[in-house]
């Protein structure tokens, strides 16, 4: 079982920055992860924010392009989301998830979700 633990959420004024982190655990240290971030505001659907694959390739939702940056640590078991120029519209619960797990013995699609961390941006 893979467990994702998120941190870094909080309250910030518009224009400020936050860095979210999400660590994956439960598998061998030989495993690495392709991971992504989603967010969900109250009463709204969960939406894609950003993703990163093992090779470092990234993708971003149009709404955060140019403001958010996703990156991983050397071990590829922790994903970060650097959020700059935050706007009130960014207020949401942010979730990380695995997209794919790469281990020495194989790789597979795996949709494990974190519990979420709240980001609140005030105007």
C-alpha cells in the first residue's frame, strides 16, 4: 500500500507564495513515482493542477501556468508544488496522487491519493 502525506498548506494573501509537498511511502526505496496535484474548492469538481513524470516532464492546467511549478526530489518519492502569485481563485483543498509507480521489478499505473492540504488565499 502506498501512503501519501501532504504538507505546506496554509493561508496567504493574494500575490503570496506557498510550497506544498507530498511524500510517498510504503514501497521499496528502489521505487519512484510519477505524481500529480489536483485541487477542489467547496461545491466544485476536483480539477487537475499539475503533473510530473519520472523523466521530469511536466504539465500544468492553464489556470496555473506560469505561476506554479511542480518538481521532485532526487529520489522521486516526494513531489512539490511551488505556488507563486497566488490568487483567491486558487483557494481549494489540494491533493497529491500517484499516476505511475516505477520499481526495479516493473512499473504500473497507480492512483493513490493523499488526504489533502488546505490552501486559502485572501484578497
